[in-house]
C-alpha cells in the first residue's frame, strides 16, 4: 500500500477567515479538493490575525518554540479539523500584530517553520 502524500498550503489569507483577493479562495478550495481524493493528507495554514474568531478552534496543547536571527519565538497554533484528511491551521504570532509594517515576510517564515515543526511532531512514532 502506498503511503499517503502530505501537502502543506501556507498563505497570508484563506477564505472565509481572511480575504483580500483570489488567493484566499484557492487556499480554501484546493486543499478540500485534494483531500477528497482520499490518498492525500492536506494542511492549510495562515496567520491568526486579530480579527479571526477562534471560538470554535482547537488549540494545540503545546507552543512551537524556535530561535530565528537570535530571537526566541513561542507560537500558539489553533486548528480546525475539516475532515479526516484536512486540517486548517491558524498560527498566532502575537508579537507581530502590534507592530506596524515590514513584518509580513518574517511572519510568514515563522508561520511556515511553526507548521513544519508541528507536522514533524505528529509524524514521530
């Protein structure tokens, strides 16, 4: 039996949670379509902006911690389990939401590293 393919979609927006254009629609629908094939585990993640309601989200029981450019980060990750093969992640990097401009790329790097660390932990036996 073939091992399931694992696909990660990480973006700055995902409908209906954060949407400024067509990317949000793609990030919302593509993982659903791929996961419906049955042999693909899909993960989609975006930053958890302050305006996103996290009331119905589950929170990971641990923070993802790492050091980048000499600065230590602790990131909370919330998620929704859409179906057996699809999880939507919301990466909460609080320090950046209070800052003004020039943090989008750094935030996305932190979000990606956080999601990769989380998936690595889940794959450990």
